[in-house]
């Protein structure tokens, strides 16, 4: 019995012509914007051996990675669930860029084993940009600027959220937490479980300065300028590391506030991507109330250490497929379309190529009934083809 309707797996969907054209239009705008800022495009393979795909900080992607046996080598392969580790492999293993700054961008489809409707498609179209080889806050600022410029290219009004995983990391070190306690604290902070957090902190043996910081940490969020002033008073005096991390955030906030008309939110208890990120983290959200981040990223130093070349890095990415509903529709009101008969004629072929070189769409028709009323068409007149 023939199936009347064929379904794709849950979380995997077709993009029909209008949506596909829209995605390609904005993909091109993003990549062109990256190129104008000096970022070179790389295209990693959609699948590779898992011993490289799931190496280092990418180990946490194992549960999301579809795996299969390579029939050529007998080794285990995986379909990428994230492109960033692949780009890190290219920089450290192929380009061997240890003595220079590398700016790379990428775009491609990734696949996840599980469907999470709250986080968008199971097969995102990932678009991103990375800077490798620079450790200072200046490269973090550059990446955030590129992220904000990309949102402008997508005609999106956004608000910016900042954080710094190094601050929580240093606080856990100063408090002498065990690995088990640290894992529990990270889990609590990721879930924003305030009652659990208060119980956890009450069981710690802390000096007064640390106790004050741990007590208010979940509440150190809101308008960036206000939060950073409190952080300079409470957190910076704890250690040189804390002071440096707060200064990085302050430098970022001052720079962006002067150059970009964007609301900046700062959350010092944000521990998103703790297993992956090592410093500043950032995300942009739509001002229209869409709860998920449109784009996100952060610093992840020593990313290529398992490939033999540890490199500082920072970058961001977004799921273009999930963002489509937020983007203005693409209109072709200015596009010109011409209909041409399907005939064997060198003169007709030359005329069609001439029109296409002017970015005019030419559609072949097999009968006059296919031509919409009032449309332009090519007709032959004394051996010459002209528009009517």
C-alpha cells in the first residue's frame, strides 16, 4: 500500500522554496558581512572520526552526536552536532596557526540525536565566526561587535547579555570547594534554583568577604553599568583574577555603550557553557520577547590542546534555521523575469545569457499557456530575439 503522506523524523523538516530562498538570502548577508570584516570561510566535512570530533571540550557533545561505523576503515564516525570544534581542529591541525591571529567563519548544517522543541530545530543551520590566537579582551570586543553588526544585517533589534564564567570559577577556588561541591553549584546556577542555592551556601564555611559575595551572587544581574559598580566593590578586592575579570567586563561595557545603541544586561552568576567556556560569555536576544538567544558565544582558550596546539579563541554562532521566523520576509518586487521558448537556437541562447548577466531571471516555457498575463517574453523577429 502506497503511503499518501511521507513524514520526516521528529525535529527534522523540509524548507520549501519561499523559506529556502529566505534562508539563503540571510546566509549570504551574514557571510558577506564576515568577509568584509576579514573572516575567511572554511567548510569542514559533515562527518568525521569521533576520536577527533569528540575531543577535548567537545566531549560534552557525545550524547548529541549521531554515530556510525565507517565502512572503509571500520572506525567509528560521527555526524557533527557543533561546527566550532571542527574549526578549532582546522586551525590547530591543518593551518597550524600558532604565531598569528586567524579569523575564520563557517556555515553548515549540524545534526543532533535528540529533539528539543524549546531549543529549535534538531538540524540547525549553524553560522558562526571565530578569532584564534589572541587572548586579550580586545578580541572579545571584536567578536561581540561582529555579532551586533550581524544582527543589524538581519534587521533585528536586540538586547545584549554578558557574563564571565571565570568569576564563578575563581569564587569556587577561593571557597575551596571540592569537585563534587563545584559540580553541584554549577548545576544549581544553571537552573537558577535560588532556594537550593541559599541552602548550599549556608552549608559552606566562608570568611565574611566571601560570604557576602556568595550571598548576593545570584542577584548581581540587571543593568550592566549598575551591576559592574557593585562587582568592583564586592568581587574585585577578592583576588587579582577577580579584579581582572571584572575589568574585562567593564572594558566591554564602556566600549559598547559608547558605540552601540543596545541595552546591555549583565549576569555574574550566568554559568552557561561552563564545561566549554573559560572567560567572557555573551548572547543577544530579540527585543520582541523571543526567550531563546538568537546568537551566543564566548571565550574558550586552549581549544586546540588535544590536537597538539593550544590556542586562545573567542567566537559566536547562531542557528539561522531557528531564526527564520524572526526575520523579515524576502521580497522580489524589483526582480525582473523574462519567459523564453524552449527552442534550439544559438541566437536565443546568447540572448538568454545576456539577460542573465544583468541579473534578470529567464524561465523556459514549453507552451504560451505557461506565460502569465502581462509578463515579458522573448520572441523571434527576423532572426533576432527581442523582449516584448
